C-alpha cells in the first residue's frame, strides 16, 4: 500500500511533462542560422550568381571593341609593296573601325543588365529566407520529438511503478495475472513509440547537418525547449509586410522593370547603328593618303526583324506582369494559410495546457486512487494514462506546429516575428 501511495503522489509531479535533465549540450537556433548563412551551398551559390550579374551592366553599356586593319595594295606584281612610290594605287596603310550603336541603345542595354542584377540580388535574398525557414522547421520538429522522447521516458517510469503494484496485487491474490501482462505490453508499446520518434529525430538531424554543410554524422546537440506560443501581429499587418518586404515580389518587380526597358530597346533597334572608319596609307614618294568614312546599318528588313522583336517584348512584358499578379495572389493566400495554422496551433496548445491536461491529470489520479483500494480495475487506469499521454504529446506537437508556421510566415513576409 505504501508503494501505491508513492505512485499517487508522483503523478501530479510528472503530470505536466516533468522530465529528467538531459546531460547532452544544447544547441541554439541562432547559432545554427549564423552557420547556415555562412556555409550553406544554396545561399553561397545565389550570392555568387548575384556577384556575376552585378558585373554585367558595365559590359552591356560599353562600346563594341574597335577593329584595326593592316594591309597593302601592290601594282604590277603580287609582292608586298610592289609599285610603291611609282604607281598611284600602290600603298601600305592602317585602317581603324569603330562601331557605334544608335542613340540610347548602350544605356538601355546597361539598364537591362542592372535590372537583371537586381533581380538576382532579390532572388538570393529569397533563397536565403527559404533555407533559414527549412532550418527552423527542422529544428522545431527535432525539438518536438526530443521533448516527446523525454516525456515517453518519464511516463514509462510511471508505468513501471504501476507494473510493480500490479505484480504485488497479483501475488497477494487481489488482481488477475492479466493486469501484469497488460502493463508489460503497455511499457513495450511506449518503447516502440520512443524508438519511432528517435528514428524521426535522426532524419531531422541529418537534414539540419545537410543545411549546415557539415560532414554526415556530425554531432548536433539538443534543441532548446519550445516556448509557449505568443500573440502574433494582426493579419493585415503581416499582409502589408509581405507586400513590402517579400523578395519574391521584389524580384518580379525587377523582371517587370527589365521587360519595360527591353521593350523600349526593341523599339530603338529600328534606329540605325553607325561605323566610323579612318585610315592612313603610305604611298612612298607620292605622298600619304588619308581616308574617313561613316557607315550606316539600314533596317530594311524592319517588318521581318524589328517589328516582330517589338511584339515579342510586348508579350514578354505582359507575361511578367501577370506573373507578378499570380505571385502576389499566391503570397496573400499563403500568408493567410500560415497565419491561420499558427493561430489554431496556439489556441490548441493553450487549450491542452489549461483544460485538457488538468482534467486528464485529475482523472488519472482518481483512477489510481480507485485502483489502490480495488474499487476499479486496471483498464480505467490505463485509459486515463493513455489520454493524459496523448494530450501531453499533442500539446508539445501544437507548440512545434506554431513555431514552424511562424517560420514560414517569416519567409513570406521577410519580417522577424520571434527570436
């Protein structure tokens, strides 16, 4: 009977998820984020793409490389300089040619390159947010499973205590052998669930290790205990932040601006380009000869080249605008979806904390007291135990769901919502 009393007193202590401290070191999410920003290959690749694109505008705005020609004209014989100084057509000289695009074309090409570079910069920011969101979600999933494993281990100890009581009651002839067998089965089921969670934790550790570009099997440490949900900003404010800060929308805006410039450039392609030519020819004793020439590239095939190019860029601009509209609508929906997910998870976590868990704890204590006196059988105790355990795990899971949804909201809005 003293053993039963000890179990009865132990239940309220462990009822709300009390755990035995884990000696393994903790790992801070902030440290993992800093490491990912420095080492993640996706983030680094996006950064290098932007750095490469940033060099493009200067190239697009430069003049074409000039051409220098060296040659001679011989008269009478094909030998070099034959007839030089005696024949008026014989000469040796240099020719310089510089192509000059039509007015405004170089500026527009440079502006297109600038918008492409800006789009790459914003794309790099989007990839950065995506990687950090994936890291956070994996971290929160690992934190949930770590706390759940600790909870199962603590509850397994309580079942072992009840098993000893059932064995004592069976030995005294106060309970059937079935009670002992059922308790052994329940303990085995708890161990199977703990192993399932441990396997999922290993997968999440591998995902985090991959995102950090660490060697496979690198130690990670235990995640910190998940905080209870906090109040989020109003949905209207998050939608506004998404519209202002979303790198995805900003990238689409850069694509639109680039398409507008490309349309202007396509229209200017009908304007003729130029080529400036200058030459010096040595004619020996007959005196030097100089030559200047200005060439024009005439758009005589406008109907087959320039006009279709304008139509193509016009449709491309319309396409970019529609893609922006589609992205904005999808972004608004996803913000609303994740906001609702976070709000529901927060409400459920609080409901488990304030209502279901106290009720389940009281039911377990009552069933334990009744089993102590023989007023009820083991089935009532196990039913109450299973409900309490299910509510405890659900509470932890909803807290993890809340934090995961908030991390996705941060990715969508470009705004830090919790630290």
